[in-house]
C-alpha cells in the first residue's frame, strides 16, 4: 500500500535524498522547507506520516510537533535532529514525536524506522476481540480510544505521549499476555537494541503514574517478576 509523507526539512539536499529513497518503499513525499510552510502543507494535504526536523526557520520542530498533536486526527511523527543531547531527544518525545533520528543518520535506518511506524499504525487499526464495536477498549475506569489516541480514567482525560499511548494500547489489546522488555522494544519501538531495556522500564513507570490510582500497587499494568509485564486480564 502506498503512503503519503510530509518531509519538513530546511536542508534541501537531505530533504530530496529522503524523498528519493522513500519512493523505493512505495511512499510519495512532499517537502516543506520551514515550520510555517510545513503546517500549511499539512492542513492542505492528507498525509500518513510526518518526518520533521527539529531545527527549522520560522517555527521550530517542537512548535510544529505541538501543533500537529493538538489536532483531532492522529498522525505518526518521526523527528530528525542534529542535536545529540538526551534533553533534546526527550523534549521531542514529550511533545508527541513517535520516534527520532539524530543526524547524520543512515538511509537504511531511516527507512526501517518509517516502516516500523507504519506497522504500528496498521496494528492499531486491526480489530481485537476485547475491543467494543465503537472502537474503544474499556477496562474498569480506563477507556482507550485507539482512533483518536485518547485515554481517560474515570472520565478524566489523561495526557500521554505517543509512545506511552502505544505501549498502553499494546498491553490492552492483549490482556494477560506477558511481554519481556525485549518484546516490548520490538512491538512498540519497532526495533530491538541490546541495552535499551531501561527505556521500557522508564516508560512503564511514567505510564503507571498517569493511569494508576496507586502506581506502587498497579491495577492495570502488572509486573511478572523475572519475565516482564502484562495487562490485567479482563
């Protein structure tokens, strides 16, 4: 299936190179060279993914990312950054980016990340037995709206990052299934690198703090000691 991608990147050489290689995986891409043009093109188009540079003239990538995430429909965002500090990466993810790559990056890795994002979006659209006919997953006070990427607890909307949402949805679609940290990296992040298991722990701790009444005694996301984590069986 062909996908439409918006590249918001002020370096024309990088933008054209990415555009050219996206065609190899059956993706058509438009290019915007600054943040304001990126928002305008996004409003006028129908895109399946945004590849967004962090450092842009006009509006920077963080501002653009925040704008895209404030909209009704969800679209995956892959952020590119020339900065290598952890703070910049975390800021991008906190604003709603689904993944990031630090420049300089390899084209094969970029293509792998793009395909991984599409796999995760496709997985969210697959119906599951525990999902209601209205497209919602409900468990006790917890409601997960997969189409709008919204979560509420006891009627109160919970502000999750894109990665936290995907992690929760992965668990909730498969209640009772135990996931190792390595499996979660593959399922949610789309790649598996040794030594990144602590990333899973951090995201689960933050997710519990947002959705659990008592994060120290969780009701939804349970620890299976020596193995990994699971969502409580419905």
